[in-house]
């Protein structure tokens, strides 16, 4: 079945440390790929997207993600996290132009002072 | 203007009430969505409107009734809800279906 996997339910990182959140998908073709962030009780904000072209994409708030076709992955990275980055992060995939967003389960990011 | 505006932000309603959630966008997007999100879960798609026509209804109970009066507005009419319908209801829009979606801040609904 088509799916999006975020293997880490939560991750704890010290402020100033680097971050990588994992996302894997199971589709044959290259889908559209997205990362969204959600602060408690808020809506979702798009961090970045990949449709085609350069496999390293830059997003807002200093985030970047790399699409690796061979690994069916789209991992999110940030070189130095800030306390304000504490939130829930969702990876989402559109497998085909006629399909809707398929969501991962989310990863909760906790920042240690 | 890159905002999707939802009203109200919070709503408490009884199981016999009728209420409506409203969503507005002025980005010229032609696809609009309603999602339901329970705590610690990803959003679940409820309805999709494309060019003001309902294109997807994800087997949502009839106590939820969507309406798209024009290309900028999306409503969700609620009637005879159950306590398990309590959730965050999110509206989103995108340029076309499958393009990146922009989300509103949501309506926190509590059914008592």
C-alpha cells in the first residue's frame, strides 16, 4: 500500500545542535514532496517542497531537505535549531497529480535548553 | 496576501445545535479543502472543492455538509454532531489540486 513513514515519533535536540528528521515513502514514481510544521493548537505551515530538479531544496526558517530517489527519502535538516523550532513536523506526499496529500504520522521535535 | 482565514477560532456546541465554520482565501486558488485533525495525529482529508465543485468526499458522515459559495469562500455546516467529532478543523487552499496547500489556523471544535 502507498504510505509515508516518519520513523521517529519524537526527537530531542539541544538548542544550537543540528537536526535531521526522516521521511520515507513507498511509491513507484517520483511524487511531489512536502514538509509542514505545526505549533501547538495552530494550523500547518509549509516549510518546503520538492517537485522536480535540484534534489536539495531550501525552505523557510533555515530548513532544507534532500530528495534521494534511491532511498525513497526526503529528510529534513537544519544546521542549528532554536527553541522556537519546537513543534510537530509532518512529511507529506502527493503520489500523482490527481491524488491528494498523503501524510506521515508526524515527528514531535523537543528542544533542550 | 498568502493567508487562509478561518472563523471562529473556537466553537463549543451541543449535540442538537447547528453551526457553520467559515474559510476565506484571496490568493486566487481554485482548490479548497476541509481537514479534521485529532490530537497528535496528522490531518484527515474530509472534502475537496476544485473550481467550486465538490470533487472529493472522503466518506464523511452527513452531519458535516460543505458548501462553496464562490471561489474565495468555503463553509462547513455542522448539525447533530457527536462528542467524538471534537477536533481541530482545518481549511486549506492550493492553486490547483495537488499543488502545495496553504492552511488556515483552524477552528477548535468541542461538542458537548
